[in-house]
C-alpha cells in the first residue's frame, strides 16, 4: 500500500509539473498587448524575396543568411509567396509569385515542404518569427479549383472565371460562396498547424470582405498567437481583426516631402487623419521600400535617393504605432529595381547600410519607448517646415528623434529643459550634453538620443 501511495504521489507531482509548464507555455504563447502579439510591439519585419535573394533562389541557400540577419537585429522574416505558380497565362519565364496554383504546396523553384519546415525551425531556433505572404483575393489561372470548384470564382461575360483586375495570370475568387471561405480558412490553418509559422501578410486584403476576416482571424489566433498584416489601409481591415495595415497615406506623403513638393509639416496632417481613420491601437508597417515599390516604383533608390533615404528610414523605425519593414537588399543597398518574373539575383558584397540598420533595430529592441503602443509628442526646435522632431516615451525610457527633411542646412535649438543635459547619442555611440545653444544640422540628416 505504501508503494502505491508513493507511486500516486509521483504521478500527481509529475502531472502538476506538466500542468505548470503547459500553463506557462500557454500564457507566454498567448501574451498580447492591446490585442496584438507582444513579440511584435518592439519588433521589426524583414521581407525576403527568395527567388532573388541568392544565385540558387532556394530556402536552403537563404538559410546561410540567417545568422547575419539575426546579428543585424532582424526579428521577423516575411517570405513572399512560397506556393507553386500557375503556368497558364504566366508572366515572363518564372511567373508572378502572386498567381498561386496550389495553396497547400511549395513552389519547387524554392525547394520542398521539408526544406520550408527546416527553415522555419532554423528561424525559430534563432529566436525569430516567420510570416508567409498569402494571396486570398485571387488564384492563379490554372488553379485546380477552377475545374474542381468553378463556383469559387466570379464569372466574366462568357461564364468563365474572371480575371482579377488587369492581372491576366489570375482569376478572381468569389467570397459570396461560404464553401470557398471555409476552403481558404482550412488552407491557411494548414500552414499554422503543419509548418508552425507565426502569421500572414495578406495580399490585396482590401478587396476581401470584412466578414471573411472577422470569421477567419479569430480562428487563427485561437490556434496560435499569430500576427496578421493586411496589404491595405482601409479602416475595416483594422476593425476586422488585423494587427497591422499599410501606411499608404503616410508613405505617399513621405515621397512628396522627399521630392520637395511638401514640407515636413505635411506629415502631421497624416498623423492627425490617422487618429480618426483607425481604431486606437492599430499598428502600421512603415517602410521606405517593399517588393512592389522596388520593382515598379524604384524605391528606395529613386523615391528616397542617396542621402535622402536615411532620415526617412529613421522615421519609419521610430514613428508612433509603427512596426518597421526592411526589404531584401536594402542593407547592401540594392540600387535597382529587381525583376519580378525573371531570375535577377541580389549581389551581397558591401553591406553599406548594415550598421545603420543594426543601430536602429537594436535601439527598438532594447528601448520600450519605441514600442508600437507608446506615446508620441512633437517638439519645436527649429523651422518646422524642415525640422521634424519628436519624443517617444515609456515610463523612465525616452527617445528624442531629430530629422532634417530638407535639402538645406538648418538651425536648431533645444529649449525644452526636460531634453537638455546628459543623453546618449545613438549613432555616435557616446554620451553627450544637450543644451539650448543654437547649432546647425546638415541637409537630410538625423540625430537620435536616448535618456
């Protein structure tokens, strides 16, 4: 009997340990801030164009860059679509990543399903997260659903599956069909369950009904503490469960300021509009380039050329409600438009911006003042048409950002006594004394201080 008691006690003890560990894991896995995964709040995103990232254009070849990216401070890897590409009406030799022929398979151009699962594990082993690009608005022109489920598609005048917008290699999905909705949800769940990804960047999310997002996103978040990023800036996307949206209004204004068509004051008008445009805690993914902007609009080398790029990059990394994005090769930098439908490898050699980005990414990670949910206050230190200065603050942690968004040297003077005295110059990596004495700041330059 004594042996039985001891055996039962051991079982109960073991069970309590398992429950305790499970409870702790569950709590950590579901930890959120303002409804968003806690891991994204001081995080960042790095978009990977697998096809162009290496000469091989495979997951296995990209794996060799993980340690370098981890050292640079990257925390979340976003893979452009990894699904097979339709051959019917294919654009170019290799086709568009966004003409998906099978939602639950891997593009053989990149490797195998095991290769992808291995790279997800390798990323997780390094403490980073994984997002995949999802294409819910349309399918490729020869997707099996076209023959197996023709009712999944909007019809054109001839009764055939309609082309989505003017993208001839795609066909428009019909979200009025509940079976299509359930099939899409099942496909997305597959990637969470079977490959352990941490979220989705949803392409053309703005053309998929709110009802679908309101139905699907809670199901994904019940499975895992995933991050949902919408390509779009519609208010309904944030209200439908997305954690983050695209800051198109701000990005377009940034371009105008860079060209000298608008002054720095114009950025305030967008901030003001966003206060009523989105629910209070909506995150925006700020960037100076992404795959579309690079390939079609020559970002960042054309939109923020030369020295113009740096202050805007600092802006994207330190603005309120933001999670910043870096696109493949910006750290090199790649100063050309990458081909979209052909092989066009990035050549990594100089890494001229790597230290610049590392400084910003490390700052964001260590200083809670730059969390997506912390306060933002403009400060006046000079000509507001040129100088954009602001404070991000969280408790005892404070960051001062000073940006010269003009092609002219400017005079600045810090009169706010709460900002004078000892501060740490982030880019010069040294402690300095800030005072009210007027001084000059160079064109298109930037200063960042920690207190």
